[in-house]
């Protein structure tokens, strides 16, 4: 009887592979926090829409590119925090990194991602005038469309890997150098557009947003020293 009760009382988690519980918690956190935070910003994706986008990469029908981008940005920011315990504390680098993740593709000026804001802003539908470090309402731009295009193709890692590899190898940001790193899986008709996108990202690259590409500050500084 003791053996039987012991078997019945054992937690199923004991038989699960290592990290199963942590991955389950993270999965729920990604959906719940991304949905709740996006809702506060006026995002109209339902919780189910958010879960499908995060889990399967399926954008909900009828939703704008900005709403999809916003949810994916939250996912990346949360993964950055939980992926390394060193990120889970209040510091200048962490705040700038989170801003870079959350504002990626949502700012009219890509250089503003990961930096303190220097422009005054207003809140639509309100007479309240916030201090000049609040989020600014931005129109949909070609930069956003390009980034969403990469997401829709499920090749977000391509842009990241090309930038990171060139920085670590000390290669100058030129169309010719980028072209040598574009894999054959990119359709010929898309190669020119992709190269232009990478060049734009290089122009906007700075210590505050380099973390989005897995580039450390020291690596970025070393690259700048070699390519000046």
C-alpha cells in the first residue's frame, strides 16, 4: 500500500526532461505579459491571437503590421531578460536594451531605438502634455514594412547574423560585403532589398541597440575602430 500511495503521489514533473517546467512557465509568461502590455498601448490582438503569433508565428487576419511588430517586440524583450540572469537587474545597459527591443520597427527614426528620447511628444485624444521622454506616435514607414517582411518570412535571424558576423570580422558596411553573406535561400528578387535593409541597420547601429543583433558593446567599439 505504501508503494502504491508513493507512486500515486509522485509529481509528473519528476519524469519530465530537465527544463520542462521553466519552459512551460516562460511560454505562459511570454503570452500573458506580451498580450497585457500590448493591450495597454492600444493593441487589438486578442490573447489567443497573441498566443498563436508567439508560438507559431501566425499573425492574426485583419491586424496591422505595427500591432504584430509590437507583440513580437515584447517577446524578444522578455526572452532577453530571462535568458541571462545578468540582464535581470536595473542598470543603464538593461534599460537601453529593453527600449531597443520594445521600440524596434516602431520609431520613425531608427536611431532613436535604445537611446534617451530628445523629442517632445503628445498623446492623441488627451489634453495632457507629458514630459519630453514619453513615447511619440509615429506613422507607418517603409522601415517598419521591411522589418515586418523579414518577420513574415520567419528569417529574423538572417539580418541579425549578417550584422553580427560583419562586426565581429571587422568588415566595412558595404553593399559588396553584405552581398557575399546573403545565402542562396534569399530569392534573387529580394537580395537588393535585403542588402539595402542591412545598410540602413548599420547606419542606425549604436551601443544602445546593438544587443538586438547579439553584438556586445566591446565588439561594436572594436569594429568601429577597424572600419573608420
